[in-house]
C-alpha cells in the first residue's frame, strides 16, 4: 500500500478578487518551481482540506488549492448569499487564479462535484490543461441528480420518507428552504439533507453509522450550494460534459471510481471513458464513493507518473 506524502504547510496564500463582490481563497503547497496542479473540491460547497496536497510529491509539484465561491474561507459565505455563483463563474475563477499565479498550464484534479468542474473547465480551456486525474466520477446530469435524491430511495425507503418533502422536485424545494429568512427553517433543511447524504454512503465498506449531527456553517454552506447547483443541474446542458469529451483528446486522463458507489453509479464513469479518447478508467470492485486503499494507490501512481 502506497503512503501519502507528509502533511506540509502552504508556502503562499491569498484572497483573489474575482468580481461580483466575491473573493476566492487560495493557497499553494510544495515546490514553487514544480509541476503545477490544481485540486478542485467536491460538494458543491465542501471546501478544501489541508490534507489534499498529500497525494502529490512536494518536491516535484506546485499544488494549488482553492475554496470555490461561497465556501471555506472564500467570501461572501453561502450562508449569506449565493449571488453570482454558478458553474460558469467557477470556471472563470479558475482562469483568473491561473493567470494571477503566473501558471501557463496545469494539471487538473478533483472528485465528485470536483470532477464535473474539472471536466467543464478542461473542455473550455484544453490548451491550459496538461493532464486530468479525477475520481468518484460525476457530470451533474439531471438524470444523475434524480438518481441521487430520488432513485436511491429503493435502497432506503424509510430514510427517504424522512428526507422527501413530497414536492415534485425535492431538490428545488430544499433550495427554497435554504433561502428561507428563518434560520430555524434553514437549519432543519440542512440537517435533513446532510443526513440523506450520509445515508446514501452508509452501505460502503467502513462507513460510519448514520446519525443526526449538529448543523454548523460548513454544513450550511455545503447544503445551500449543493441545492443551489443541483436545482439548476449545474447550469449545464443535459449530457454536455460527456458529449463534449472529444475536446479532451490528447490530454492524458485517469478516471478512478468505486463500483459500489451508490451516489455516483459507475455507468457515468464508463460513458465518460468511452467518449474521451485516450482516457484510462480504473474501477475498484470493493469500494464506493469514499476513499479506499486501492483508489489511493491508483491516484498516487498516476500523479507520480505524470510528475515525471
């Protein structure tokens, strides 16, 4: 089993004014003269974590982390506003950050929602991307969202009855609740949504027991942004990410997925790999959405190979 690289401190950080009243928090790790790589967190709204750079050799990589609009240390926080917060805005932010850091081309990595953002960015700016390494493959199609918040109920009918609002579109209904002026209404919605997210992953190997958790600003931002994005299907044309995967031809890509991933069924990863010339799909038969030793080894091997 491959070992992650040691935890290090960022050598630089800042808040980048990206317009619309937003400032995006970023930080850089590793070797300032190393191979540039940007890490895109999931959610939407999950925020970056200090351990994310540990998959990269700090002697060979210059790793860029950022908190996407509205979450983490970016401002304004989604608990107060989701103004000017769409996929198009996030893609534009990435370009502004790349230019701000003086990077000509970079590797793009991400997981779950971060996969969608990585692919949309790379399809828009393929000349700026050296390689792509993504895991827990999602393209934010309406069909994928409908599966996650409606189709999966066949596995958890009791929990879904608790989660469902009985609305025609529960995701949009939750988005409205998260915009309610009453903080108690918002917190009840956030708690229910967060519980469902954990329920869907509860059958995975090593999953913790599902339990209600206190709602904090991290959960509030995650739920507000997730419902905001998913109620609008990421403002993406249905199937566009896979349809346009041909634009990635010539960019080396590694797709890593767990066959037991109930939240993001493996069919999406397979469809993407078939549409992306030269992409390599690796499927772990014994893991789900969360990290696993096998998937970690595959990712470390890919990053070490691309570092050379």
